[in-house]
C-alpha cells in the first residue's frame, strides 16, 4: 500500500481507469467473437454484426483503450473474413 496521499490517490484513479477500460475492452472483444462465430456458422446478418464490431472498435480507439491503428487492423481483418464468407 502506498504511504503518501498522492500515491494513494494515483492508485484509486488507476483502479477506476482499469475498470472503465475493461468494460470497453470486453465489449469490443465480444463483438469480434460474435462476428467470427457468425462467419463460422454461416449466419445471414454478418454485415450488421460487422457494423456493431466496427462501432465498438472505433469507440475503444477513441477512448484510448487501444490505438487507432490497432482498431483499424482488427476491423480490416474482420471485414476480410466477412467478405470471403459472403462470397461463398
């Protein structure tokens, strides 16, 4: 445990930020899993699920949970999977 007041405050703030980031991170990860599962099972509403995943990724990048290029890379790979699944 920190002894100084400012260190205690920094710890409290870090815990709050970690909890907030975890919610956002879980949201985009579950959206990605949903899209991948839909591609594997051949569901029809792939584009809608991809749109939701894009929304979650962009929001995570905007909030600074992940970097902008990481979000773009993940989205690009997801879109590639969806495109090949729709083409089949």
